[in-house]
């Protein structure tokens, strides 16, 4: 049976990673781009695991019975995947530790003529590899760190830069969280630390330039903790301050957070967050909720910005004065053009 190490697999030009762990294991974290073809469902895995602590032989027998009934479907599904990729693509099969789940499927695929490899050490080895490799990027890139008050359009600027082919490290995108009280509005579930680290490693290793554009962040984004080397590199980079007028900031935030569609969730977050009341008082919170209930979205956002967010971030903004560059985002195309020109010059 063909076995491949994590480093060898990651460096393949054409690879299709197949995660044969249960759906919940896959959902928690996996190798970026991997497809899930589970040998056992969550319930089946749980039953086999319980049985294993009582009678190992019976557990193996039950696993064989369940798994063997799914091998044909896994084979057919995998061949449909292969129809849409390069013919030289190598198939990498992995489970948690490179055990029986990935071994049985790899052997069967090889017998069917598919060039499949079992990942040595499984996902556990991949996770250890990612953590080790992240540290190798210390002092590797120069960061153009973009600062600015809430709503100046930092996320949109990064998106435009990426569309222009510039290397952008979208940390909030990788975390699937904006790092604020309203950080998950319209985004769904935040990624966990394992998945964030994997996606971060992927972004770093794929960049063939020596710099990144990145939005200024604290070390924590929601539940995610940024690596210390990354925070340090961002702090030691080139600092760019983006400014914009209050009207444009309100428009940016309406587009990003969709207060009409997410009104009830926003009200619930405000009502149950003691931080607002502790900082601004109960009356201020009640007035804020009233603005939303009365559909006065512009005034709601303006109140949040002027009374809460701008004073809150004024200290961190002063930390990097004097800024290397200050740009006014009244025209995003012009702003992006200036940033690219700054790199070229």
C-alpha cells in the first residue's frame, strides 16, 4: 500500500484530499479543500467506539460490516470527483491518525486502479505539521497594515485589492468573524482555531510575493487567537490610516451588516450584552434599541459610531501615529489605486 507523508502531500501540484472521518469530525476541522467521504456516520462511530472499550474484536467486526457496505458508494463518489480534476491528480486518503479507516479505503481504491495514498499519521500529523510550519514564516513577509474607524471600508478595500491580484491576508474572512460584538452577523458559525490555523498556513505558503495587505487586528478575533509572530509582524509593518466621512461609513455598514434583515438578532445582541450598558448606561441602550424598532437605521448606526465605536478605538488609532500614509476613502477605486501605487514605488 502506498503511504505519503504530510509534507510530500502538501507539496504535490495536483492532489485531492479525501477525509474519511465522520461528518462531525470533518465539520470541526479538516485539510483545506478536502472532501468528506465518511466511512462511518457520527452515530456509527460512537457505537463502535463504545464497543471497542468492551470488546475490541467485536468492535473491529462491526466496523468491518458497516464499512464494507459503503465501499462501493465511496468508490463511485470518488470517481465522480476525479472526472472533474486533472488526470494526474493524486488521491490522498486520511482519517484521524492514519489508522484502519483510511487504510481500508486506500487499499480498496488501489485494487480498483485509483492512484490513492494513505496519509501517514492522518489529520493529527497534519495538524502538528501546520503548527510547526506556521512558525517558519516569522520575519518572512512585510505587512501593509490598514487601520481606520469602524465603517471606513477596510474590508471592501481588501476585497478590491485581492481582485486586482494583490496579496491580501483577510484574517476576519479566515476566522469567519469580524472580531466585534456583532462579529458573526450574516456570517454563520465562526471557524475554530484548528481550521483557522490551517487556512492561515495555506494563505502564507501560497503567496509568492514578499508582502501582504492586512487589516489591523488585536490578537483575538472572536474565539480565534492570532500567532504571536503574525501580530508582531503586523505591528512592525507599514501603517496606513483610512478615513471616510460619516455618511459613507453608515452606507458601508448597512451593506455589510444588513440591519433590516438582521434586526432581531442585532436587538438581541444589544439587549443581552452587558458591555454596552456598562459603558453607556441603560438609557442609552434603550434609545439604541428604539431606533432599530422604529427602523431608523442610519441614526442607529451613527449613534453607535459616534457614541461608542469611535471613542473606543481612538486609543488604538493613536498608537501608530504618525502613520506612514493617510488615505481618504471617498472613492474606493482611487484609494485602491493609491495603495497599489505605493507598493510599486
